[in-house]
């Protein structure tokens, strides 16, 4: 958590609007300034940037830049909030004070609070706007200037990966491994990983393991498997989902591996993605478990949990893969799939997750969770 303190002062001059917290207040004098001069929001921005070390208002919005001429300070605050969010900061509360001789601003303070609460993405109770006078002292006291002070509390929610991974490991370490991991543990063979991952798509884990084992008893290399008929492969992998289509793809893949890759599985994403029935999830798992290469395999569990926790915000597994590559340290790229698949199967289930037992609850925003156990 960080505290930020902000201050600003503007001259009061005729011919300008008096704008505070986005509210235009009837007054013969208004704030002088390049933007709309909203001294309250400027103090708030000063506090937000000061606490996070992300620059200052003059650097971000220089008054030499004409695009900021007479701009609403709420627009500047909005841009600052985007900047903060991109660095995983969010505001917990804000306390502000305006120093002004006249007019009285109390009739407008409710509207100011609502505006600021909306801009800071906070409930209105977590924002306060107070007013003081300088009792005739100095420029503000003489009615020639207006001042504002702001204090903010912010929290950074960058995931703490070492802690999260060790908690996930603690929670899932004794659970059954996903079937493709079990197959890969027996023997690191890219071909077995490729075929068992193809079988695993839209198929229950226990079915994947028995279906893969049956098929590998008949043939366990591209050369021997290419000698099987489509029907023999389909019979071996039944009742895996879409077993007939998968049998066709597996046979085609074996033939391509024999003719184009000398009977080996290619160890790069682009080549794997050209194989029939092979998408990014399968290709990345082959790179992970078959070749021990750094890649993030995103299946339904990894996509759901990464978004549910609020670590990322993405629409599909491919976006999730790229977003996780941005925030997850490389040494966890291989491990994260196995951990989250097991965690998703045992704790963070799709419909009603076991939040009461969850060891990473402190790192989870529970986005979209309406029912939990
Ligand atoms: S707190 Fe609940 S929703 Fe969040 S990761 Fe844990 S089980 Fe899943």
C-alpha cells in the first residue's frame, strides 16, 4: 500500500469559470490555468502520481501542449486512472480539502464527491471533499487564490507469483496429475505428448489416460502408428470425444511426420500449428512436456482462473496466453498449466468453486463468481 499527498494553488481571476471536482460553481472569479483549472482534481492527480512514482501532472500534461488548453480536468484524471490501472494500482480512498474564502462550496460538495468517486472507481463514502477558509490570511485568505490538498491511499495488485505458485503447489501437490502430464512423466516423448493431447481435447481426463494407453500399446511411434487403419485408432481411443475425427487427424499427423519431418515431431510452434487437429493449446503442451521448452499452454482452466482471479482480463485463450507471457515470470511458464489444471479440477471448479478452502483467496478478485462453497 502507498499513501500519496497532493497540493495545488491557482490564482483567482475574472472571466474564468470556478470549477471544482468537475462542478461549475457560480462565482465572479475563476481559476486561472491552461486547462479548466480545477484545482481540486489537480491536487488529487498530484497525490495519485506522487504515491505511485509514475510522474507528475506537469510532465504528463504539459501546459505547452495545446491539446490540453481548457481541457476538463476530469479527462486528465481519467487518463491518470488508466495509467495507474496499467501498472496494477487501484485507489482505496481519497480525502481532499479546498481552501477558499468565497463562495461557499458546501452546496456543491455532494456533486463533487459523486464525480470524484465515479472517476476514482470508488463508492462515494470513500471520497471526501472538505472546505476551509484562510480567515483573511495570505493570498487565499484575501480571495486572490484557491488551494487544494489531497491525500490518497492506493494498493498495488501485481500478483506475487512466488507466493501464488507455492500456495498452488501446496494445495494441489497431492492431487492426481493431469493425464498428459502422467504420460509425459513416464517418458519424455514429444510424439506421445502430441497424440495424447489430441485425444484429451473435450475428453474427461481418466478417459484420455486409458484411451492413450490402449493406443500406445498398439503403436507408439509415427512409423508404427501410420500402419494402423483409421478404424483401429478410433477403436483404441473410444470413448474419447470426437474419436472418429481424432483418429483421422492422428493418422494424417503420423504420415506428415514421416514424410516431412523424418519421423520426428517438430520442436517449434509454427510447424506444430500446421498439423491437422493441432491448435495452440496442443502445440504449447508439446513444447512444454515433450521438449521442456518455455511456453504457456492455456486450456479452459488456465483461461478461467487467470481471469476469475483478476490477474488478467482477456476474452479468449489466445489472448490469455499473450497476457500471461507479459506478467508471469518465465520460470513458471511450464509449471502454470499443470498447477492450474489440477487446481481447476479440484478447487476452482467452473460452477461453484471451493473458495472456503482456497489457499490463494487473498490473490483473487472472484470476478464473475456468483456461487461458491
Ligand atoms: S478464491 Fe474461489 S474463485 Fe478465487 S481462485 Fe480461489 S476458489 Fe477460485
